[in-house]
């Protein structure tokens, strides 16, 4: 994962911790609450700019999505016909990777690690 993406997602997670969306009572749902409860980014143009900002080609993002879905579901489900669906699924995957790497089960430890 690119460092700029990691820093942005860490900031997003920390905001959710500070807003008490992520708590010790919902540890098993942190990934869902942070990256699947709502769109991470809305708007085709905004999503295209996000990819550019983080120097991620649309083909790299689509490849990551397809590989993830093949590994986890045996087929691809995400429609990759627009930047919004691509970025939101890509962030979902990167968010899962980040939370897995942090390996926290306590909100205070998570806060410290971020």
C-alpha cells in the first residue's frame, strides 16, 4: 500500500475512533464501520482525482479489486465501469489490509498505533 494512502486511511480511522464510532464494543465491525458503512468518496471526478493524488492507475486499482474478489469469492462482483465504484472498493481492500496489519483489539491500542 502506498504511504499516502496509508496515512489518509489512518487519519480516517483515527477520526472514527475520536468520534466514538469505533469502540471496544464493536471491534469485530471496525472494518465494516470504517470502510463499508458508507461510501468513502462520492463523485466520479473526486474519485479520479483521488487516484491521481495517490498515483494509482485505474488499471492497478481494478487489478487489485479483481484479485481480491477472486481470492475471497471465486469471482468478481464489483462493477469497474466508473471511478467511484473502483475507488470505494479499492479503499475497502486497503482498509482491510491496514486494519489487519495493525492487529488491534482495543481502541486505545489502535489510537496509539495510529
